[in-house]
């Protein structure tokens, strides 16, 4: 499935598959997540899932281009892989900028270092808790894509306050989020687990097809994706709605400068199972209040 934008096109299936195989084979060396999240994420991309950043790219290009200044210091707060770095570097174009990518896991940071070296991108990495990460240089731009999805309200607020403290005058936070569009009365752990079980059975069939050329990796991939499935109750039950998240931003000292509702929203092909519950995926542009 292709996006309509050629600026940051969706890679072909062979590219996704090659990256997934590399991620799985090196995952045990670098990924410190108990659910082996990063190799699992790469595998899901090869299955045709989790392509949201590519669909968001046209909107992000429009939003971020005017926020990038010469010698800008750009923080990518949380990274599943190298995709955010490649997109922001492409948006910056010939404008000289400095990137820092921060994550609690070494797996995406190892990939970021490889890509930085290959593409001659000036990038530093920070391994640790991004909620306590500080820098001698203030951030002109902070980019967060789905990192807040994996945090509860307390952790989200702590992270946002830390980012506000590090923002340069006139700096901005561009934040892609996953928002719940279900009521708490509808959402319960038992229901999520039932949906997740249905999802994993579809995924296993897809794994066997897509990774058929790598039979020695199939048990490992199944195990990784099963561990990822176990995160669903925590993730979905902690997703805020729009109003809740805006209040949290305000508590951290941020105001919404722009809101982009579900940019690049697409339907997955019929033969690719999406994660078990649908959510809204907007982009916020935030500045100091």
C-alpha cells in the first residue's frame, strides 16, 4: 500500500522484510525491553502494520518546516526505530541541524547511529529515562511520535514538564499521539484481551506467510509478537481522550498552537489485521503558555 506523497514514500515489502529480519537477529543483543518491543515493531511493519509515520509525513512536513531554524537543536523523544530521524532529516533538507535521539532501549539507538553514519546526519543518542534527560543546549524542536501512548498520566506529565524546562525561547513540541475514542464503560481489560486473542490468531497466519523464507526465525517472531500483544490492556486502558490530554499539556505549561486531526488517515488493506481497537491519531503542535 502506497501513500499519496512522494516526499517520504512507504518502502517496498522487501525493505521492510530485510529490516525486520535484521532486527530479530540482533534483537537479543540490543533490545532491553521485557516484551522485545523493538524487534516486534519491526516485524509488524513487515506485516503491513504500524506505517503511521509515513501516512503522517505530508502533514508533518507542513507543520515542521517553518519550525526548523539554522543550527536548530532537535530532540526525538522516544524512537521505535530510525524512521523519525530519517523523516526529520529530510524535512530539514540543507538546513544544518543537530539531532539527539533519546530512548530507554539501546535497540533503536543502535539503528539511529547506523543511519546517522550512513547518511551523514549529525546525531547524538541518549540511553535512559527521557523524563529525566537534560541537555546543556535548549531544544528548538521536540518531536514525540506515539511515545506518550506507552505512559500513564503521571509519567506523561513528568515527561512534558521536563521537555518544557528544556525548550528554547520560541521552541515547539510536535507530538503525534494515540487517543482513545471509547468510553471507560465500553473499555475493560477482559474485552481488550478477547480482541487481542482474535488479533494474534490473524497475525500468526500473516507471520507464517511473510516470513516463510526464514523458518528458523518463526518461533522467535511469534514469541516477540505474543509479548507485544500482552501490552495491549495497559496501553488501551491508559489512553487519554482529547480533553484529558489537553489538560495535561496545560498542567505541564504547554498550550496547543495547532491541532491536526487524524492526518493521513487510511484504511489498512483487507488482508492485514489492524491492532484490536481503533483509536484517533492526531498531531499537536505545542508551545509554552
